């Protein structure tokens, strides 16, 4: 099941999609973060087939941040169709994959994701300091959640800012608003 949320601010949309138990927990934590509530409207719905239950803004580019866990159980084809259509309009899409299993269906899903997203970030075993993998799966989940939240904040703030060049009349230089 794909959980779809749209955070709208300053006339721009940041779309958050999650699938899988761990991804859904991260999705909820991101939506509860204060950084996403300042002057923003959050709408939540489900992704039905290859389209959100509520239509996206067809007239503008969108930013998508997708978090997937349990990749081999996810029907990524519908998601990839949606993202491919959005990318044709100039939208930007990043997919974060938290692989729980390494098997042929998950490898095929990863290949499909890489073909349809601008960036695919695969998170698996985290290392700290002495390069020893963390033993506790709970510690890894905490790190993955913190990483995901930080990534969502960065993408949201970049999406919400206006980086259009404006001409400065005084100096004749280009100044970037933001």
C-alpha cells in the first residue's frame, strides 16, 4: 500500500510517498516534524493504481520524495509509471530504498526504480566510527529514520525556496532570491 502526502507551501508542492511498515513510520515522523508545518498545508491520501486519490497539480513541476521498505513486496511498476509521467513534466523524484531482503524480486524492483527516478538511494547496513556495522536493528532504524528526516527537510526547503535569478538594477549583476 502506498501512502501519499502533499505538503503545499508558497504555491509549490512537496510530495511524500511511503510503502512498507518502516517507511510508513518514517513517513509519519516526517509529517509530525515542525519544519513542515510553517505556512504549509498538508494533505494525506492513498495512491490508487498509478495515481493519487486526489489529482496532482498538472500545470506545474513537483518534487517527490519516496521511501520504500519491503521492496520485493511493493508493486513498484505503478509507482514508476506515476514518476515517469511527472518527470516528463520536469518534476524531480528521489527514492530512498531500505532493503530488508536481498532476492531476485528486490533486485528487479531496484533496477526498475533506478530507470525511473532521478536518484535512488539504497540504505542498508550503517557503519559508525570504527567501521563496524551496527548490530542492533533498532539502532539501524533510528539512524535510517534520522537520515530520512534530514533528507526530507533538505528537499522540502529547496523545493519551497525560489531560486529564480533576478536582475539587480543597481549593480547590473544577477542575484539569486532565496
